[in-house]
C-alpha cells in the first residue's frame, strides 16, 4: 500500500542544513497499526508529514499503491491528501466556536457531496467514535478525550485508507488514552494506522508493529513486511 524508499529529508535552517531523515526504507499495508517511537527531534513528525504529503522529501521515493510520487503534480498531492489520508494531532486542532457536527462536516467541504450527505456521514463518523449524542456541543465544552474522538471522527469521515496520528494521546491521562487507543485499534481493521507516540506501554499494548527511530534513521522494526505480505 505504501513504501518509503531511501527517503531523506533536509531542512534549511539559516546557514545550516538539518538532516532530519537520513535514508528511510519502510513498507506498510492495510490492517497494520504501526507505532513510531523515538526521542524528540529524531524525525518522527517529519516522517509522518512526508507519508501524508504535507511535506516533500529531499531524496528517495514514496510509493503509493505501486505508483511513484516522484512525478506527482500539486493536483495529485491534493487528491492523495484529501481522499487517502486522515490526520489526528496531539492538540486536536478543532474549531472552538463550531459545533462538533460542524467540525466533522467541514472535512467534507471539498468532497463534492451534498450538504445532506455531508451531515449524514458526519453523524455516522461521530456515532462510530461514541459521540452520537454530543453533536451540538462545542469543543470547549468537552474533555480532552472527547475532543480527540471528534478529531478521529473528522479524520475518518472521508473514509481514508490511511490514518496518521501524531502523539494522539500526548495531552491525555491514562484512562482517556486507553479509550482513544481502543478506537484507533478498531479502525485499523480495514486501514493502515501510523502513530507517533512517546508512550511505549501504549505502543506495546495496542499496535501490531513498533518502529524505532534515532537521529533520522530506523533502529528497529518489530515486524517488517515480507515481500509476499507487501504484495
Ligand atoms: P520529532 O517529531 O521526532 O520530534 P521532527 O521531525 O519534528 O522530530 O524534527 C526532526 C529534526 O528536524 C529536528 O532536528 C528538527 O529541529 C528539525 N526540523 C523539523 N522541522 C523543521 C523545519 N521546518 N525547519 C528546520 N528544521 C526542522
Ligand atoms: P515535535 O517534537 O512534536 O515534532 P517540534 O517542536 O519538534 O514538535 O516541532 C513542531 C513544529 O515546528 C513542526 O511542524 C516542525 O516542522 C517545526 N520545527 C521543528 N524544528 C524546527 C526548526 N528548527 N525550524 C523551523 N521549524 C521547526
């Protein structure tokens, strides 16, 4: 489904070049719940952003469903981001003065479906994360765990193949983190989930595969895919 081939990423920071990723080779498929662990600054967010098409790689190739992205035009990246990827962030990134339902509907604005259909799908996504009875609440009236579930519903509403989550439980207590992980595990049944986390216990308990990164390089992959599994 997704392959990183020799991915390198350099950032220019004033006079200096930061080598954020130094050649990453990885393959992912559907049904995987992958956790990425590593110290701050090792390149985890950069990797997630490259996988999600939010940031361009400097060298190497990202292969999406067998297709190289080297010749992707802006339009191809837009399509990929809008239809194949859902993002979940540590800080939820919800619009505070809009209702929960509106927040989720907004993700469908570019999808070309009717207002009525948008509403129906948004409701369904919120039901799927256990918030079907909170549609008219504002994020500011909710707990962190509830806000993160709204953010997951928003990521799911386009029915993407891939969910990318950057420290989704970073701002949550243990009990709420577990609720969020249960939901992510559930939705990984017919998708690929790639999650950056600082919590090795949650990674061990909930993900199907753990990848460790240090200083822009992979240091461990608990379950690399065989050639056969990747096909
Ligand atoms: P992590 O997510 O593991 O904390 P990041 O991917 O955010 O790591 O960052 C990897 C390295 O790249 C760090 O040294 C960071 O300072 C640097 N970096 C990240 N984004 C930028 C940027 N936009 N400009 C310059 N340097 C960056
Ligand atoms: P995290 O540890 O969660 O990755 P960071 O504080 O490293 O968070 O980065 C937050 C944001 O700032 C990221 O989007 C990253 O691209 C950007 N960033 C990180 N380091 C730098 C840097 N040295 N220069 C410019 N932007 C940076």
